C-alpha cells in the first residue's frame, strides 16, 4: 500500500545523495540542515495522503444506535482515490511525477460501534499486523433527534497510525464532522461535511559510503488540512440482532475521494 511513496522517495535519493557525498563529512552535518534534502511541500503531501488513506470512517448516521440495539460489529472496506497533490509537489520541485498505475488503493479494518446513551455513541476501528497498527475512533453527540424530519449530530474523530516500516512512520488525523440523517424503519440515509487536520513524520533513509560517509536518515514533520462532504445509507436488516450493511461515498477537496461499505452484525 506504500508503493507510490516508496517509488517517489527512491527517485529522490540519487540527486540528494550526490550532494551529501561531496566534500562534507555527514557525521558533522546538522540534522536540521539535512532536512532540506526533502522539500517541505513533498513532505506535507505525502503525510496528508497517508493520513487520509488511514483515516477512521464512522459509516453511520446522526442518531444513536440505541434506537435498535447497543453494539455493532462490522468489517469495513474503503477505496481511496489517489489525489494529484503529491504528483504536483514533485513536479514543482523539478522531479518528474507520473500518476500511479492504480487509480485507487484499498483499506480494510475491523470496526465496532457502542451506544452510550440515547444522545451519544462511540465507534472504534483498527488494523494491526507485525508491529504496525492503525487505530481510530469517533465520539458522536446527537444535537437534535426528531421524530419526523432530519436529525443532526456532531462527530469528533481521531486516527493514529504507527507503521515503522513505511516512510510515513507516525500520523495523527483529527476529523470533526456534522452529519444529518433521516432514520427510517430499517435504514438511515445520511449526509454531512467534515474536515481533517493531519500531522505526521516522514522518515527518508539516504545511502552514504561507509565508513567515511555512513548512511543517515532525514526525518521531517508535515501535514495539512482538507475538507470533504459525504453521503451514505446504513441498513439494519432482521431487527436488533440482525445484519448490518452500509455504503458511503465522499468527495474530498484534495482529490482523495472515497467509496466504501461495511458488513456485520448487531448485538
């Protein structure tokens, strides 16, 4: 899933490694000066792309699930379209960038949603494998629940990713949302708007010529802000202890649009 970032950073290495292997002994170089080897706009776009890709998706409407049951367990699958930001940043720095072979990349997680009260519930999603993990969640606060007409809620989401073997090693994504929905007997169509504030650390290894010029790693912090709109529908099939199905799509101002769904059980 990190193929695009890996190819981009490999393309950066030759031109910057030559500069580092000149007359300077990199043992005495200031790490802050080495950070200039990776342009800030490339760092920002790489971190932002990773933050959007790993972000938590609630896949739910505005009302608490306590209307029907108290606990949902689902598997979610999301396709994330690759936006133009990283390619544009590469081109702006004189590095030819080509669109990825795949227009979108998949992400799958296990997710739960637990009712806290008629006015609130929480959702948690995650994925872990061999020391790598992505963990996210949201707190939904019902602002207005109508017997007839639309209901409204505020959702406060957060995702933290730690992937030691990737170039973006850590990433935090904050995602507040306003969601409106119309609860029906077995379905809840919804729509909303939200924003993401993303911060993370990009770690780029450079190959030197040991022992005089040892290998070194440049670490830079970066990120960005983006907004998005989303719409979907969540189905509760066969009652409180039945099937859970959902589908959702989003339009992101940075071009990282998503389409996904969930499938699971209610308890």
